[in-house]
């Protein structure tokens, strides 16, 4: 089982791939995704069965929200996603619901790396060389003017 999330470039939508592996599917012929995003309708989001017996489906959701969900096997058995973002107690059953969190991840700040010693020496030498060249040019100009 897994949840794979991809965020739109504008940060308003999150495409989630919901997957039930072959072991979790336990030989089911039909698996549906059921949750807040479809008003807990037990038939509206059927999952596609793979050749290995696993099931998956893509669902586009609004970002920065949490959605409770579960998988329904053959219309009889309810299971949670073992890799859900978290779990919350169900209001209607004596069980937990899986939760997918679509919060847009904050961009990781690039760590400032200290400049390598050789690079700092090189950058120190270049300005010094330019200053020396500038002084020589000024000195040459003054000598020419005296003659």
C-alpha cells in the first residue's frame, strides 16, 4: 500500500496515486476507494486491478487539506492504508480511518556551503591582481607625462 503525491505547479491541486498491494488485496476481485472526497460513496471510485493482483487509482484533490479514506474489498471488507499519513478514529465505526494530507511541502532551503579553500584563495587573488594592474597603468601614465 502506498500514497504517491504530485503537486501542481500553482500549488492548488495534489494528484494522489492510491495503491493496494497484492497481499493487502487478499485475492479481492474488486477494490474501491472510499472517503471524504466522494462523500463515502462505496462505488464511485473503482480501483484498477494490475496483472499482479494489486489495485491503484489516481485522484486529484485540493491542497492543504486532510481527507479520511479507506479501501473496500469486494464490497465487504474495509481496510486502511498501511502507509497513510496518519489515522483518526471513525465517527461511524469502531475503527480508524486512514488520512491523506495534501499540505504543499515547503521548499527546502539550500544549505549554505562554505566556499572551498582553493576557491576563496582564487577569488582573493583576482581582485588583488586587478588592483596591481590598475596601479601599474597609473604609474606608467605619470612617468610618460613627466618626460
